[in-house]
């Protein structure tokens, strides 16, 4: 390891102070508009998106089949680290295979979760899935090859840490989506489940580097309501998107939905289903009038719901 595991965990803790404060590691809109190193090297944004999807599918297979007992959050923190790396290094200039870079990202992400993967287990899983992904002839993994793979993962991890400036602060939108589980709506369970699928697809773009995870969470919730044709009513006159924080506005989550729609529009051009991202395809918003929930006539002093919104 290149740092003590506990130190890595401490560095990765969430935002300092208020949850809505803007952390230094967020990139600016100007950074978003500027081409990534891969695009500057000649790749189109669509090509880069498909390459990221390819890597995401590879590490998803590894996590689901070989490390299913580990926390699922490792996959998404790995994607977070991958996007940080891709804002520094072009895919065309990778020293290692793109799939090995993806495997290294989940290797580092597991350390941040205090659930480190065994290097030997990861190298074997990588080798198995690399053969399957590339359609290579099946050959036994020799001791020398296994040692070389482990060495490459460690070297790749070292470069990744160096390129991202050892910035291991990661805050994911999933926990904010799950905070909606207590929202007073009969459809909230279905909406949360669907929004988590949209959240997974959001990691095909580096949204996590530019937008607060609360905004991403609200964008995914909104996309889920459009897709499921459900409506989250206001509570005590307060709109649903202020459930997480009173400073969140419509413009904060609509930007996220615009980016998500762009993802599906890109893959809609493909003729094969395999090239499309795993999440649901958004539909037009439901045509129904917005109605607020009337507050109860008799209010109790210990009404927890009222305490949340007022």
C-alpha cells in the first residue's frame, strides 16, 4: 500500500462543516466546458463516453461476480476515482490497459471503505474478466503472469494517486437519494429504486466532479418521477426538492437531468442493445396538475414531518 489504510479513510470523509458548503475539489464550469485530455487527443465526446461505459461494465462484472460480498459503494467510488484520473490523463496515453486502470480504481476505492481487496484475488479476477471481455483464448494464469499483474496494479495505483494529487475526498449522491425514503408519498419506494438506476448511469459522465451530490440526487429523483409518471406533491407548501436542503433550486437539478438525457440520446443512436447504458430510458414528463398536500387539521406538537420542513 502507498499509504496507511486508516489515513486514506480519514482523507475520504465527507464535506467539512455544512453539507451544502462547496468543497475545494469541485471543478468549475469552465473546466467542464474545456475538452478533457482524451478529447484533446482526438477522441470525440461520444467515443470517450463509450470507453467509460466499457470500463464501467468491466469493473461492474468484477464487483458483482468476484467481490459481491463487498460494499456496493466500492464500484461507484471507483468510478469517481476514474473520472478524476481521466481529467488528468488521456485514455490514449494510458500506460496500462484501460481495464487494468478500472480494476485499480476499485482496488483503491475498497481501501477507502476500510474493506481492502486482496491484491492476489483482484489480479486473478482481472485476468479472468480480461480474457472474457477481449475474447482471448483461455490460458492458465501462471505464477509469473500473476506477479506481473499485481506489480502493474500497484504501479498504476501509484500513478493514479499522483495524478489526482492524492485528493481522496468522495461524497456520493446515493446516500442523499436514500434520505427520501421517509418522504410522505405512496410511490416513494418505487421512485427511489428507479432513481438509483439513473444515479448509476450518471457515473458515465464526470458529474460527480462538478455538481454537489445533493443536486445529482435531486436530478435522479426528478428523472425517476418522469420515467414512472409519478408526482411528488409539496408538503406544507414546500416543494420536494427542498427536502434535502432549503437552498436547492429548480436550476440545480434540471442541469443534472439535461446531462442524463444527453447520455440516453447518445446511446439511442446505436442499433445494438448492448451499447446502451443499463438504466431506464426517460420519457416525457406527465401531464398532470401540481397539487399540494393539505396539512392536517389537527397538528401534534411532536409532528416529525412538520419539523423537517418548517
